[in-house]
C-alpha cells in the first residue's frame, strides 16, 4: 500500500467518522431534549443533561438548576433526573428520596405522577419522529417537490452519448409517443409501459407554441441516484452517468440493466460508463438485498445499487408551509411503515438477519450520504433518527420501551415493580442490548 493510498484511506475514514458522529450527536441531543423538556413541563427536575458519556469536557449550570455538559465519549447521552440512582432512570436513589419533602418528591422522577413519568419517557422516541418530520420539511423547503402535478414541465435534460437533445428546459410535455401526458402521474404511468426505442416523439409547448420534436427514449440508462453501501457506490458510479453496455450487451434503457445483472447470477459484471464525453469500464459484483415491495412485503434480489430516472428532470416547486408539513408527515408515515414492515419480516425470518446493522455500517452509510450531497445526507439523517426512535420503543429494560412497560405494570397493579425486580430486569435488558449490539457489529464485519 502506497503512502497516497494510506492517506486516502485515513481521509475517507475520518470523513465517515466525522459525519457519523455529527449525525449521532444531533439525534441523541433531540432524543434527550425530548425527555428533558417534557419532564420539565411535567414538573420533573433534571439535574444533568449530558451529551456523551464519561468525563465532562465542558459544563454549565442553567437558571433551572440543570447542569448541561459535553462528555468525552460522543456515542450517546442521558438526562439524570432528581431521585435517579443512575443515568438510566430505572432505579430510584432511595437515600436522596428519603431526604426530600413530599413537595420536593413531586419533582423527582420516582415521585412524580405516573402520567408525568410516562410522558417524559415517551417524549424521547417521539422527538426522534418529530426530527424526521422536521428534516423532511426542511428538505422540501430547500429543494422543493416535483410540480406542478397538473403539468409536465422540463427542468433539466440529461446528456446522452451520440444523441442531440431536442428537448429544452421549460418545455411542457403534452404527449409522448402519441399518448397524452397532461400531468406527472400520467407521465410515470406511460413510462412503465412504453416500448424501448432509440427515439420517440414528444409533443411540447415551447414559448406558447405547440410543436413535435424527436427525442431520446423516456427511460434511458441514466443513473438517477446511487445507494449507500452498494457495489455501485464502491465502484464510484455517480448520478448522471450513462450505462452503455453491461457484460458486453448494449443497453438502451435502464430497465434492461437488471435483466442482464440477474442473468449473471451473482457473478461480477462489467459496465461501460459514459461520463462527460468519456467512456470507461467498471466491474461490479451484485449484492443480495431485501427490497420492499408496494404491498409491504420484501423480495430478495441481486442488485448493484443504483436507481434510474427520466431522460429529463421535472420542474420543482416549493409548497406553502401547510402543504410542506403535510408532505413531511406523509413521508414520515411511509418511512415508519417501511421500517415496521421490515422488523416484522425480520422477526418472521422472511428477510436476512444481515439487515441488522451496527455502528460501522451506520457510519459508512452516513459517510456515503455526505459525499453524495446535502440532500442525501439530510435524508439519511432523518431515517436514522426514525430508526433510533423505533429501537428505543422496544420493550426491553434500559430502553424507553422497557420503562413504559414498567409504567403499564404500575398502572394495572397500582404499584411499581420492586427495586430487586427492577435491578434484575435491568441487568437482563442490558445484557440483551449489549448482545444485540455485538451481533450487529459482527454483521458489519461479515455481511457484504
């Protein structure tokens, strides 16, 4: 290994680690702030708000008597409330509680009403969901959404090798190959059934004049986006690349690529790529991935990890505040449904356990997303926040879901579990969590 390759490896590692830590700190801060602020609103006093574990590097006491600190190990955080024996809030500090007056105990985690404790615990995962929605809303506000939906307007036309592009930015597409496309939905529906051809006719409205022009196929072999931790990402494929050959087979449409890849049956395939006027070859080995289907099920496929798109990009609009929030909420709900369906499929053994990923894979994904661009980074951050929120709702002691189970038991039985039972269950929960983390880390090293 040369010095240059060593420096490149170290640089990539630093980039990946840096963006991973930034992402984790944002998500952890929002999660813990949810516990803190709802606890404060519920009358529960927070003694310490820590971003990170271990020795404090910086701290400040606020006017509410809460110590805010940044600690040495930036891989998590916690809020320690009055009366907690430790940062997990699972067990009470009996000595501290014994010294408190009845009025003061009301402000302790283990002396507050059940509703206040449950709301404080639930707030952490719920703030992760809100972060996902907020990031989606920010992305919509910055980059907009495809629109207007009742018109098909060209924003940018992709360059193709040996093809003179007749379409221009600003053209409104009225019909494709003789089929009317009055709106975006009809365009995508047509694209699914359109036969492959070197050229097709486009009826457009340009500067107030209707005309028919000959243009390239609607779904050419243009790379729209590249998936994180994929063969395409590792090979260096970029958005806008044009695939001209796969395994020596000439390619005219993106839909032809998976056919050739599937025929290779997992063996390496060579792609001829056209980029900015130059052609070069890349060899990729497809990887098995469990892909979500429209009906919520999953299908295992051999993929190289890229997504196609139209020969042109559609005009985008920036919706108003209410529509932005509505779209962000819809996106959050869809992501939540996909995550839950994935967990159910994993529990039933319908998809590979390699889908359980640890810190190494999460770091790689965040690093890849950051290199792709801000839009990809923010989208991945939103999904990671949602995943961490869901994970914290698992009914395992030491996680928020475990605390909620304890609160449910108290609501039914009229009293919380005994300190000895809490201690044993917490130890079991900690063992389970550490075991799951170790298993996920082994997947990072073994699964491709």
